[in-house]
């Protein structure tokens, strides 16, 4: 029997319509035949195949041997184990529910401008600025708000300047498929990229490299992950915030999630909305996601812990560690050991366990071997 060559047909049946697709967009950015597109309206955040060359559920290029979309996908079959092995030369142990890492620290920026716009400690923004200044990258794929920001529509964006990086700072809790901005970066010849995104996206660079998905893999040099248990559909603005709390999206200045949805408005008012009220606007693509801690990033960042305005950093690779050490040495960030807030690491592991249990039993993958029994 010739070796199996899984292509869009398998990706469509096992991942896209099989309930595993996060909408990360990796399959689209690697497709050399331009037959995959992205649907992001009405709460749908998914790839689809144009009605040509095999149609919705198959692909004639795949029939002829193209397998790039399945090789890019960080949810196809044994993705987790394949990427762990590629990144760390070993599989994780059952205790490593938050993925394999070298160290966890708490950090915050020392730059006053970044402090003002950053979500927690402003560290992700500081890393991007450092990586640009030191010529590690020549661009980054982040999320920014469309237009003047009044619609709160989060859009994948290429940033190459300090002003653009600062504009993308802060968190939006609706989905922005940041890898999709690769297509623009590629057209502009930007070829040393950092990717910022939740776990579903932060796994993309390592998935591309682990499964040798062509030239695209070589253009990602840094992956910065965001801890994440869910994102929401855009409809939450009109159907919950406005309909029940009379908070119009154009009046919102900042949002955060710390046990509750926190919303600050331009008129100085502050609102708290219980998270359970927001559950019904959970994005479909998050419901099977097992990755809370952005397990395949070089550095993962989150806002849990008792120190407000600090970022919890999970440093996973040598590259990530070198960057953080050099930033500390240059006084760009300050850090303290995670021992100063052990409950934060415990909470990360607890939330990681909750997420892992979402991975469906029907999904044939090594992921289930690491689902904790308690
Ligand atoms: C949808 C979502 C859910 C999250 N859930 C949790 C959680 O449950 N627990 C937790 O500890 N932390 C969570 N975080 C991470 C947290 O909100 C901060 O992003 C993190 O602590 C880094 O803070 P910072 O100040 O260092 O980042 P900043 O310096 O402010 O940089 C944030 C970066 O995130 C990017 N970004 C913002 N919104 C999005 C988006 N919607 N999609 C993709 N990229 C985006 C920005 O472009 C920017 O580059 C979540 C983030 C997001 C976007
Ligand atoms: S998870 Fe990402 S790569 Fe996989 S099918 Fe969905 S959008 Fe494509
Ligand atoms: S829970 Fe977060 S990491 Fe998982 S698919 Fe949703 S947005 Fe991505």
C-alpha cells in the first residue's frame, strides 16, 4: 500500500466538520493553490474550500499529492505529540498539564508608554519592541482593532513600527486569526516574523516546522502565546453588553477578565459582568480546545495571579529564555520568581486541566493520554 497522503478531504472531515477546528487559519496561509479562504462572519471562524478544484469537501490538488494544509494544522491527528517532540525532543509527562517549559516568572515592562497600553504587565508588547530593535524580527502578526477602534472588531494585522506595535497592545476577547496576516506580510516581503496569539495560534509556527510545511515555516522566528480558556463571538457586544447592560461598544475603553468581565468606559464608569452570563457567546471553535497555556509558544503570557499589572510568563524554549534574560539585563522588563505567587502557577495548571478535558473522546490523538483523571 502506498503511504497515506492526507489532504484537505481528511482535514475537512476530521477537523473542520469534526468539531476540532479552532479557526486558526494556518491551513489557509500555506495553501499554494489559493483555494482555501476564511469565513469570519456570524460567529463562524473557519476555513472553507472554494467551489472549484474539488469543491467544499475535497481538493483536486490534494488528490495529486498536496498535503500542506494537513501539515500546517495544529489540530490534525497527533499534532500535540508531534510538536512536543519537535520542540523538546520528548513527550510531556502526565504532570506537565500546562505543556513543557523551562521556567515561570512574573514580569512587567519598565517603559511607561507600554505600561499605559498593555493589558497586564505590557510584556508581550515589550518583547515585540525588543525583537524589532535587535533585528530578531522585521515584523509581527498581532491583533488590532479595525478603524478608529469604536467597533471593537479585532482584526489580524501586520506591524513593523513602534507606533503599530503599541496600537495592537491590550486584549480583545473576540477572535482574531492573527496567522492570516501572514498573507500580507508575505506580499510585503516581511520574512522574519513573530506571531502573537492564543494557544490555537501559538502552535502554528512549531506545527509548520515539525511537519515541514514548506517556506512558510522558515518565516516564523518567534511565537508568543496568550493563556486562554475561551474567546467570544462578536455578537456579545450587542446581545449582552448593550442589550442587558446598556454599554455601547463605541463607549468602551478597556476590557479584562479577572473572574468576571471587567469593562471600563470612556466616561469613567466601570462595569462587572459575571462570566457565566457570557458563556452562551463562547466561540464554537473553543469548545473542544485542550490548550489553556499556549503550550507550543516560545514564551506564553497570562494575567493570572495576585500581582495586578504583572504578566505571568511561561518560558518554554532556549530562544525565549535568551530573549527574556537579555531584556532583564538591558532593564527593559523587571521580573520576580513565580515562588512569590505559587497560587498563580497552581491556577494555571488547574485551568489547563479543565481545558484538556474538552478534547473529545472521538478524536484519535495522543492528547487524550494526558487528560488528568482527577
Ligand atoms: C482571547 C483571549 C483570552 C485570554 N484569556 C486569558 C485567561 O483566561 N487567563 C490569562 O491569564 N490570560 C488570558 N489572556 C491573556 C491576557 O489577556 C494578556 O494578553 C496577557 O496577560 C499578556 O499581557 P501583556 O500586558 O503582557 O500583553 P500586551 O503587551 O498588552 O500585548 C497583548 C498582545 O495580545 C494581542 N492580542 C490582543 N487581543 C488578541 C486577540 N483577540 N487575538 C489575538 N491576539 C490578541 C495584541 O495584539 C498584543 O500583541 C487572554 C488573551 C486573549 C486575547
Ligand atoms: S484548526 Fe486551523 S489549520 Fe486546522 S483546519 Fe482549522 S483553521 Fe485550518
Ligand atoms: S480557547 Fe483560546 S486557545 Fe483555545 S481555540 Fe479558543 S481562542 Fe484558541
